[in-house]
């Protein structure tokens, strides 16, 4: 790298400006600064010609992240370059740490939040599992989608069924129930994914109404609510994934320690009992398959939570805006009327958003409630009767995952019902009696359209609420109680192990 000529007066001014307040007060000058200034004046070979763009990039990074208060002018000098490089290295590393999953962190500053940012990680996951086609490398995506869904979505349920038929007598009781509970869930996940694949484009269309809602100006409190919704939505995708992968990893470890593949899915090409190599290959294939299966489950259980939180955030923002509307004396009557009309349009966009995603939730949650009671019953029998310590730990993770599939959605569905009722109350108490007749007409029209409570249902058969979630759990314990009263413990154990009385 070459050096270039620069004006020493400007350089000297830069150096002097970097002196601390204490040095300026005492009239002291750093000896290193003097020596380097003389070296700069006497030897042109020590002056480096570095690229301006690269320099500005490094210096901007260091200035933004440094905790030592070093200014840009101090970095423009060739003085103490080793220290500068150390600061840049430290701050660059810190910057990279923050960049991982940055949309899952709540930030009170930064650019204005956008509602579509709440579905960022969700849509990335839908692309990973082979449903949402990206704008580039489409041929590679189609190959990946065909391979993944053929192996995980289609073959896994069939593989579990064939494994039961061909290896029923070789299963230990704990292995039988481990494979049974995951096979039932696997069939349910494939059904849920099939329903979701038919209707997921409705979720993409909903982003149009999210953008329309973002066009309205909001106050600081509304911006705070929207930032919370964006952060919590993306964080929920990560938490669901982490919880489900913890189950697959714990099951894998407990099975490998006992010397068997975790699920013993039927493989026509490999017999894991023949050699250690086949055992390792079989275990690795099953672990990868179940990880992708768990990731599919995590996305299918996270998207209802995400969309409900988005609607709740905008309902809160709209309620606050309406409650302040009739009490704002700064606005004239025409301005208040126009603001009320905008609130009606915002509610219309919220209802469009609700009508788009509610059928998707209805189908997937119906399948989930249909299967979850059976899974909880089988898992309870497994834990109480046959599981060892490692299998109990794995099953507890599994029970936590099963409960996480329905509890957050049911809780938020109840909260959505309360929020929709509070909106009509906010309209009624918005100070409309003293307004002009056309304003009152719009208020009456608005009240009529907000009287309907936003209720999410499972195929319009039963509502998705906390009571429904509790009833499913009660059904699981009822199944266990029935088996206990019929004295099926020994019979079930003998049928699984192949023993005779």
C-alpha cells in the first residue's frame, strides 16, 4: 500500500483536537503524539495510502460501538494504530453478536416498526420446509421441497406403520410407547401440514392489509405496542423451535445410550443390527428426519400465536385512538369526522386480516385438538408404567411440547375475544354526544360492526378457548383412568413384550 501527501497543518489540528480536556487544561502534550508528528513530517515512507471507503466503514463501525469515547478525528491520524485496530476488532465482534435474530429483540429506538416484520422468521421457515417459493434458485427449491416432503411428510408416517408391523415383537415397552406417541403426532403433523399447504397463501395475502394499517400515524404508545408485537412474534417462532428440538435431541440421546435408534423407522436399505456403522447411519437419518418434523410442527404451532398477537396489537392501537378522538379539543369538527372515518377503515382492514387467517387456524387446530388427547393419554401411560429415567425425561419434554401446541393459541384466542369487546366500549365512551349528526351516524354504524366478538373456532364445531384446551387434557386423564379401572396394565404389558400369562 502506498502513502499519499496530506497537509500537516490539518493533521496537526486533528491531533491537537484529540487531546483530552485534562491535557488542554494543564498544557500537557502526550510524548507519543509529538514523536509521531515529527516522524510524519520527516518521513513520507511511513504515510499509508488507504482506501477512503474502507477507512470510513471501519471508522464508522468503531465510532458507533466504541465505549472509550474515541472520535472520528482521532482515528484519521496514523497515531497508535495498534490500539485502533484492537478497538475495531472488539466493536466489530460485539456488532456481529447483536445481529443474530435481531428481530426477536425488543428495541425502543430505531426505524418505525412495520407489521410485516412480525412474520419475517415465520415466512423464512415456510420457505425452509419447502412451501413458500423464493424469488431465486427456484429449480433448486423445487428439488429440495420434493426431497424433504417426500422423506419427512410422506414417508415418516408410513415408516412408523411398517416398523410396528414388522418389528412389533422386538420393541421393549418403553420403545413401543416412544414410537407410538411420536407416530401419532407424526400422522397429525402430516395432516396439519397438508391443510396448511392448501391455505397458507391466505397468510401471505394478509400482508397487504398489514401495510395498509402501517400507513396510519401512531403515537409513541402505539409504536411501543407494535414493537412489542414484532419482537414477541419472532421470538415465539424461535421458542417453539427450541422447545421442540429439545425433545428430539433428548429422545435421540436416551435411545443411543441404550444402544438402539431413537424411533426405529423402517428402512429397506439398512439393517441397523448388522453393524455399528449401520446403527450410526440409521440413528443419524432418524435424527435429521425428526428434527425437520419438529421444525414443521414449530411453524404450524407458531403462526396462530403470531397472527393473533398482530391483530391484538392493532386493536389496542385503534381503541386508544378512538378513545382520544372525541376528547381532542385541538381538532376541528371536520378533522374529527375524517379521523373517525379513518378509524372505520382501519377496523375494516383488521377484519380483512382476521377473515384471511381464521380459516387457516380453524383447520389446523381442529386436527391438533383431535389428536392431542390421544397423545397425552399414551404418554401418560408410558411415563407411569414403562418408562425408565431417560425415557421419562424425554417424555416430559414431549408433554411440554404437546401442551405448548395448544395453550398459547387458546390463551391468546381468549384475549382476542376480550379485546374485540373492549373496542366497542371505547367507541361508546369516545365523547360522541356533542358531535354533529353525521359524526353520530358513523359512530352508530361503527358500533354495529364491532358488536360481534372475534371468536376463533375449530372447523366451526367448537371455539378455540382455554376451556376447550382444558377439556382435551381432561379427556387424556379420563382415558388413563378408564384403562386403570379395567385392569389393563398387565394385559397391555404382555401384548407389547410378547409374553404370555
